[in-house]
C-alpha cells in the first residue's frame, strides 16, 4: 500500500486516507524523502483529516519525517489532526514538540507560504 | 404470637396514636421542625400514624407509604422526622403491648421487641429508600447542570475563541474541558483560543498539568492557546510549585490576551471617530443627537 504524493508548484501534498500500519508508514517516509529529492520541493503538507488512530510508532515516524524533510530543506506542516487523535497522542506523552501544525489544508498552505515568504 | 401482637396493636390503636402524638409533639419543640405550623404538623402526624397502622394491619398497600413519603419529600421535611416517628412508634407500641401481658418475663419481652421490629422495619426501609432515591435524583440533576456550565466555548471573532473557566478543575472536568476545547477549535475553525482562568481558585500541579495537556492537544490541531487571567497569587503558586509554562503564552488579563490574539491573527481594532472629534461635533451641532459616535470597527489588515 503506497500513499500518493501530489506535487503542486514547489509544494508536495499528501492526504493520508488509510489506516497507517508500520510498514506503510516506513514506505511513506522513504517515498516522501525521495520525492523531495527529485522534485526539489520546498514545502510539504501532510493532511491527517481522515486518520482516526495514530499510535506511538506512527507518531514517531511522522516526527522523524518532519525533521528529515527539514534537513533536506523542505518545511513540513501536519494538518487536520482530529480531536480524538490529539487527545490520545497527548495522553501517550507524545507532544510532537517541533512539528508545525495547522487546522486544515488551506491554513497549512498559508502557514508554509508565510514561513517561506520571509 | 405475631398475629396476636398485630391484633393487640390494632385493638389499642387509639391509645397508641394518642401516646405517639404526645411524644412526637414533644420532639417538635426541641427539634428541626419547630418552624412548621402546628396545623400542618398535626395533619401530617395524623397521616403518618395512619400509614404506619395501615401497613402493620397489612391492608395498606406500598402505594400508601410511597404517596406519603413523596409528599413529605416534596415538603422538604427531614429524614429524621420519619426515623424519629417510627422509633417513637416502636417504643409506644412496645409499652402498650407489655402492659397487656400479665406476666412479663425476659422471654416474652424479647419476643415482643423482636416482633415489633419485624413490623416496623419494612416501613423504615421503604421510607429511607424513597428518601435516598430522591436525593440521588437531585444529585444527578445537579451534576448534569454543573457539566453544562463547566466548559463553555465562546467564538468572539473569526478565528478567535474564548473559554472562560470558573471553579475548581478536577480530572473529570479537565477531560471534559479538553474534549470541548478541541471540538470547538474544529467547529469554529479557531486559530487562537484564549483560556481564561480568572475564576479558577487554585492552580496546583494537577490543574497545571491538565491545562498543559489541553493546550498541547490544541497545538496539534494547528491552533494556538493563550492562557489569560493569571492573578498574582496564581502566578506565585505556579512559580513556587516549579511549574514550567514557558512555551505557553500567558497574560494577566483577558484584554491583554485578546490583543495578543488579534496580533497573531493579523487583526487590529480601529476607532472610527476619536473622542475629540465627537466632542467637536456635539458642540458644533447644538441639536446634536445623543447617539454614540464612538463606533469601533474591526478591520483585517
């Protein structure tokens, strides 16, 4: 199961619409980094609106992806985290401290634009 | 023996009622019910003793007891009225029965006591049950009312939402607050949420922890939290307890927090007419209307 990665100008858009298992998450990480490399994207939005469960491993992968993309010069914003998901993450003690977030795709793109515009 | 006792009680019910009324009236003077009018008191006593006699006869259905207890509960009479009344009844009835028996030895006394108990006990049980059911009902209603008040969320502007918190925060409420907060952020599309803790009397490590968790969860959704309404004593306890709020913007008043929120959302408040202009207008036009010229308008920059 591969997660589609869409290119829009110099942004990459990813909407995760399946339940993430460990292997999918790792594949996704590799795919995304490769894609950033080939497209030379400067911004990435990962939309999690339809994700209902995030366990500690997935959370770690997502956090890693953010740091890795940062290293490659692409800013990442996570959008659309559901209230229930946020609550579980906090209860698990996963604070994703260095991960920028936004309410929805639109605001995520705005945020990226702001950060890179300056 | 049991039947005999019952018959004795029924035969002598006038005497029992008389003695009982005397005793219960004595109780009234020194007790809780002293502000109830004599008439009402008398009336209820009459009914109470009838209920007791009926249910001992076995003719009174449980409905009779229930109706009586419902009315007493509605009047707001204390439970101790019921228990005292039944205890007095037991004492009076025992006295009268023992008077009827010519020869009293410890065995008969024992048996009489036990039988009286078995007659009175079901009534006590039922009445106390009725009372506790009504109390539990009240408590559950209050809990619902409290929950409705416990975490209101007010969208004041596009993208700015306020949650005023009043009263102590326990774990259950904190959970409720978090749920409401996150749902509200999604629903109102909020960019900034102001949590006002002016009305929270104590902020200890647990409350701070809950607040912190809530704000972190809000951050994951993509909104910002500002903690406002931090009173001097709250600031002192927070520092003394060694709680670290450094990665959460805090302000002393809602007003200051709101200004910060406007700044974050790229908004500002612009006064349309300043005061001196308004004054000039008023002086220029002696017939000047008294309408408020000090309209403020919100502009997005």
